[in-house]
């Protein structure tokens, strides 16, 4: 006879056995991680392609020997404001330099496996923007190395500070001043240039993290504000030892037809590519336009990279149109301002919040002693859109007021840092935001509306 026996099910192994729900959850996470990696690869690939486009455009404009000679000039000449690399080194040199800086930034971020966010686009575009006037393939690296050294001293990953390092290159001209302009004896100039650049990179991260509270996220260029303070201290020390600072005015105005075709073609490409990459482009744009932009809101996380490209293209078209409409030239500095507005279309700027700031500058031109197409005023208008969150949060009237005020402050703040801080309007915008926002909040019968994200630990707010 056969004995009936009851088989006992083995107890689940806590390491290798999982319930169907747990397995399903893990599978979903795996699929999501793969999708995120694919999206990151696509987005970084687009940025690398744009960088190469700048290099290729530059190579078509001048012969290789002329481009190399132009690099010698832009590296060894003073780079303080306003030094148009198109005027100093030629169209080819300026665009190859900008493209190489963008490509190097993309490579560094990929090497560090930095997640792709809105701040990623802004950082890469800002390197390219000022690669047309002030930053070059020589003077940015000591500052980046200084921030890397800071991360080592803090025993933190450099990926946590890499955006600070990239934005801090706004003080790159100080490296050039020591290395080539001050005419220090022997080889000490290059040594002191590197040393000063490293020192800037060392101190910028903790200062930027603290100073973001001053303007509460209402200026998008936080490191520009920080760099203005650092530059003021460094230049004050130089002046106390007899160094006299001044200002440059390399300013080209003969390439409007060429640069108009390049920029409008570039921004049309952004819009078309964004439509292809975005499953719901209109919905994505609507979500972006509803944001105030405060504290460098991440539009990539909000609406996806496709919608961000559309927003960037629209921003770029409006900014280019503004320069042409007021009679300004398209050159290294103004194209830098246009690319900055486009780049921050990924984290903080859209047509609803930055256009009122431009109107504020136009209004100022009707009553103040300068003209709307003066070089410094054009840059104050374009880079003054750092104050876009003021309009996004409080309305277009206050955006106009912010632009009106900043157009005056920006023309005076450069004296403090002697033109060493390329983000001079970021410095002035921080001052204006710190001055204006508390006054708005103090108006009668108005409840405090400052959003909590301005004061919380926000990585993007610390580093922009």
C-alpha cells in the first residue's frame, strides 16, 4: 500500500525568493532606470551635437592658421568686460573656442555620471555663451580644479559640486590677468594665475550656498552674485597693492546677416527637434509657462527635454529679435546673452517671465541718459533676465520694475570688481532682487508669498 504524504513547501529564501508583487516592483524600477539612462544619453548626445555644430561653424569661417593665431590673442590678452572674441580673435576662433568649452563641459558631466537636469543645459550653454567673450580653453581650468580640490577636502563627490565649478569660471579673466597682463617677472605670472584661479574655485562653493538666501531664488545667476562679491574682494586687494583696473571695449558690429542666419536656424532646429522628442509638446509648454522660475525650476523634470528644447528655441528667437529690433549688433557678447536666455529655458526662463524684464530696460531708455543700443545696456537687458522669476512670481508689472532698476545697477556694479566677473549682471541682479523683493512683500494687505523652495536646500539654487 502506498502511504499518502503531504509535501511541505520550502520556506522562502530571504535572499533569492520574492513575491510576485516584489518582483513586479523591481522590474518596473529596472525598466524606469533603463528609460532614464536612455533619456540621459539622448539629451547629452544632443548637447554634444550642438557643441560640435559651433566648432564646425567656426571652422568654416576662417583658415586653420588664422584660428590658431586668434587663440593666441584671446588667451594672452586681457579678458575683462567687454572683450568680444569675434573682434579680438575672429569669428572662427570665437565659435571654435565656445564649442570646445561646451564639449568639454558635456564630457566632464558624462564622466562624472551627472544626471541630466535643467541645470545641465544651463551650465553647458553658459560655458558656450561666455566662450564668445571672456572664457577660453586656458583660463577656466584652474577654477574648475579649485572646486575639485574643495570636494576632496570635504570628502564629497565632485559630481555634487561640478555645476558650481562650471559657473564659477565667470571669474576666469583673473587667471589671464595674472598670467599675461600684470607682467610679473619670469614665469611667476602663470604660477600666480593658476594659484589665484584655484583659490577662487576653493571658496566659491560655500559662499554660493550661503548667499542664495540673500535673493531667495529670485535671481537665477546665484554664482554670478557670489562671483561679484569674490571679485570685489580680490580686486580691492589688487588695488591696495597699486594695480589699476580698467574696462575693455572690443565690440564688433559687421556680422548681423551671418549671425542672424546662424541663430534663427539654430533655434528653429531646437523647436523642430523638441517637437519630435516630446510626446505632448503643447502640454509640456503649458506646464513650463505656468512656472514662476524661482530657484531655477527644473523644466526638464517638469515637462521633459523635448518641451525644454521648444522653450529654448522660442526664448532664443525672442532674444535675437530684441537685439535686432533695438538696433544692436549680433557679436560675441550679444550672442552670449542670447544663448544664456536660451540655455536657461531649461531651468527658469520662459517668454512670460523674461519679456517683462526686457520691457523694463526699454522703459529705462526713454528716461535715462544712455541709449538702448549701447553695449553695456544691451548686455544689461539680455543678462538682466536673471530676474525673470520676479515677473513669474509677482506679475509682469514687477518684472518691468526689476528690469528698470537693474539697467541702472548693472552699469555701476562693474566698477567694484573691475570687470573681472563676467556675470556682472548676475551680480547686479542679486542686489536688485535683495532690494526689491522684501519691499514687494512689505506692501500693505499682502500676505507673504515667497515660495518655500527659495529657502530650502535646493541644489540648483546653490550653484546657478
